[in-house]
């Protein structure tokens, strides 16, 4: 049976592009919200969820981390996806005809220099893929959308420009989530993600990091997030290189447990290469 | 002469509401981009800039931190602003007439439960205040906008609903920036913000935090940010309670300087209370 993966957005969203690159043989299931992704995975309706967590559009990072804290799913993989905005027009439209460009405000902002140079009017859309879908509906050759290359294919649009974003280094980190833990091969580099809350003691965060420092474990990410509904309390998300069953990692985990009120392994998974390199 | 403060957005943006609460006697100057705020302050065209840095809409956090790294301005204050979305309609419109609601996608998402309950159609706008301004232009009693209470006043709209966001705890932290350092009173609690890049040595971050731990200095924020254009290199933003001239802070600063390739004091300023408490 074909495996399934849920993503947030409509067909052609950057999250679907990530699914296509990371999981090309899967069926991609669009979801309205991040919460829906978690629900679908929890209920066994899909095998995996594709969750953007870093350097992406509109607040998704915080939503995703908060949902990881609330639900009991595991991180089983990671994927770095370049965000490459294309300028899309209806079939046969020419660049010099364009007068108005539609997209999510964040995408419009990321292509600010390009749009200003062309002197076009900007119009907001609910999401990038929606802007592309609406373009097909209206069939107006003076209108364009900023969206993924995948949208050109799905909505029968022409690509009038590629990589029109101001910064060439726009990348989103995605996490792959599932009901069961991954079993990453011990022969390949792997990463472990933790969620913890420090005890109310002086220098608590420093003490939490001590075990990793003294055991030579490399941290790749440390993120603090306010705990929803509890002011001035913070969760920490920490990624380190290694497997919690390694001896040095076990020592570090034992040490961090002394200084935390809660400590949860969100997952251990094979490390992905960042395409930007 | 009246003092001036620049904010990003059009009149009625949540950033202007922050200016009004923190700097009620100032003239508020709208800017198109965050970059423009920095430019206006640098060129001496305004006295201050009001910059959102945390827990706010659409990627502003990263933009703001990157601009703080690139420019030579100082943080001279902080302000916590509750984000309270109002449902606005044209004068005389009634709630039961509304069919469509306009706003920035992030605001629409934050009021998801409310909009779904009402069964309204959602329409994206470039920003919240723009949605309100357009409402006045169109004068259609079946349309509403999600925006600040200030927009009702500026665009002669009626408030049909208050605090319609799903989460009651939506707060944005703003930083006040200026050309010259602040001189916070030593009698009041103050905060210092640092920007640093760790040396390429094992456990560098842990070592950087050591001086703060052993000198009993409380960290209120630690944020890692990729350095634009340099992959896998991170800047750290750190806020601590205290003044760099205090003896214990001087010891911590001396210690962190051993383990960093660059270290910059972004500012020292009076600590603000978080209104959410």
C-alpha cells in the first residue's frame, strides 16, 4: 500500500514541495492547519507529517514547536528545503504584460526588490499556492503570482521568472513526524531532539548544558519558547548530534535530568544535509 | 520640539499602538520596511525606532535581529504590547450583516475559531491596518476587518467585537532603538543585550555562559540566529538582568570575551514589565 504524508496548505504549497523531495513515492495529503497534521498522524490516517520548524513563513516555527510539546508524536527525520519563489502567469502571458502580483505577504516582502524594480502593484493572498490557483481561475494575463515551481505544474501556469526572492539563501527546515520512534542506523550521523523545562534554580540552563560540554557532544540547535498559558516560564528545544544510547550521550542525559523538571526525547533520526551548503 | 518615533506599517498598525502606549507624546512616523526604520534613525530624521522582535506576526523577529546585527544603533528600551484583535465594520454595520472578513493571513489564523464559528469568508490583506483602511474606502456593511482598536479611531470604523483572537496571551516584545546609548538609572532594574559569535572551539556556548552562571547573573533571553550568507554559523543574542558597569557583570563580560570571536553590547536599558503577568 502506498505510504501517506500530511502537509499544511493546499496543493503546491512549499510544504508539498518538501514532501515531494523528501518522500517522492508517498501520497501527499493536504491539511488546513498544523494541528490537523498532528491529528491525522495520531489517528493513523496518514503515516507521516511534514512540519516546518525554522526560518519559514509567518510564525510557523512557534506553532510547530508548541504542537510538538502538546502531542505525543516522534520526530523521525529532518529535511532542508530551499524556498525558491517563481513568478507565475497564465499560459501565454508575457512578463511585460504583468501589472499586479499576488502572494502571501511574507512572499511579497521576500521579493520586495524585484517587485519594486518592475513597478507592479502588490496584492495579498491567503497563501502562495492559493494565489497560483486563483490566477488560473481568473485567467487574466496582466496578473502574476509568487509561488513554488510545483504550482506551475499543478495549476497549468507559465514560469515567467525563477528565484525572484531578494535573498538567495531562503531555506526552511522541516521535521518529519510519526506515531512510532525511528530506528536510525548507528553507522550514519544522527541527531536527537529534546524538550525540557529547567528547574527553578540559579544558572539552570548552564547546568543543563554541562553534560553535553564535558562529554564532547555537539549541540546544533537551542531554542527557548514561552510555555503557553504560563508567563515567564520557558521550554527549551535542544538538538544534539548523537544517539541517546551512545555512552557519552547517556552521561549527558543523566546530568541534564538533575537540572530539569521535565525532560522528553522528541526523537532520534538520521541527520540531513543542509542544501544551502 | 516634539520628539519623533518611526514604526513599520501604515497608521493603525500594532506597532503604532505600541508607540502610542510607550511614547504617547511623540509624533509617530510610519515606515514601509524595518530597514527604513533603521535608516531614518541613522540619518537623524527621527529620534527613535519601535522594532518588534519576539512573538509577533510574519517573520519580523528574524528581520529585526538581522538588522540589529548590521546597523550601529543602540537598544534604549523595551516594551511589551498585547495584540488584541478587534472586529471592525463600517459605521452602522451590524454583526449579523457581516459575510467576509479581511486581514493579514496571520491575524486571520489567530482568529480561526471565531471566524469559523461565524461561518464567514476570509480574505487576505497586506496588513491589518490596510484591511481597515480599505474597509472605509469600500463602505460595504457586509465586510469586516481584523485590526487594532486604534484603526477604529483612525479610519472611522465601528468595533463589532473585541479580543476575538483564539489565544488571550498574544503579546509582542518591542525594542526601542536610537543613535545614542541610553543612561538607565542605576536605581531601577535594567537589562543588557549582547550580540556575539562563539569561537570555533568545543562547547563554546557553554563556556560563554559560564561567567554569567558563576556571577549569579540572570539571563532572560538567549536566541541563536544563522549569520546571513554564512551557513552553519550562528550569532547569539543574549539579554541579561544588570548593567555592564556592575562588578559582577564586568567579570561575566570579561569571561565571555575569551570565548567569542566578536562581542557587541547592543544596549543597556530599563527593564519593562510584561503586561501579560
